[in-house]
């Protein structure tokens, strides 16, 4: 596993951790930072070798969390649900990437 792959996975792990911390009441600036990190992670998965449907889901997530044109859903409880779903999607995507990288290393 190369340094770039490790960095990407650490970045995704950071996004998952931030999403879970976002389930608590945090200052508004925290959620802006959360949007930036989460959007980058989701956009990264859009360019990975996943099925089209999975990349489409990651794209929708990136649009939802984008900090440039924020989507306001209103109640924080709704965002908490999306944070859990997004953290789970990133976790599954990260595990899939690790599996693909290990499978690739075995072939080489």
C-alpha cells in the first residue's frame, strides 16, 4: 500500500471520526470544517473503481455536504441521521479500498 493510499484512508478515517463527533452539539464552525473534510472524502470515492451506483451515492453525499453551496435541512436531528449514514458509507468504502489494495498486492 503506497503512501498516497494510506493518506487517503487516514483522511477518510478522520472524516468518519468527525462525523461521529458531529452527533454531539458542536459550534457552527465545527460543522463547516466537517463539511469540507467529508466532501473531500466523498468526492475521492467518486473517482475510485466502484460500481456506478456506489459512485452515484458518494456523489450525492458530496453534494449534500458541500460547503460552497450548503444545503440546510433544518433540524440537527436530521443531520445526525445523515452523519451516521455517511460515516457507515465511508467505512464500507474504506474497507472495500483496503480489500482491493491488499488483493492487488497479493497479485503483484
